[in-house]
C-alpha cells in the first residue's frame, strides 16, 4: 500500500469517526450520516490498497 494512499485512508476513517461521534452527541443526524459515509469511504480505500498489495509479487 502506498504510504500516501494509506495515510489518506486513515485520515478519512478518523475524520469520519469524529464527525459521526459529534453528530450523535449533538443530535445532528446529517453530520452523523456524513461521518458514516466518510468513514466507509476510508475503509473502502484501505481495502482497495490492501488488495493491490496482495496482487504484487
């Protein structure tokens, strides 16, 4: 996994988790949903990079 893509995935996961938690805490469903989407996007990016690494010799 390239270091840049790995860092981007981790940042998306962390940002999403924070938004989701803050949204849940303050009762903002929109922010909570946005956080879930961003976190899922980071998870997908990380999975894609892991798959690419598995295919490399």
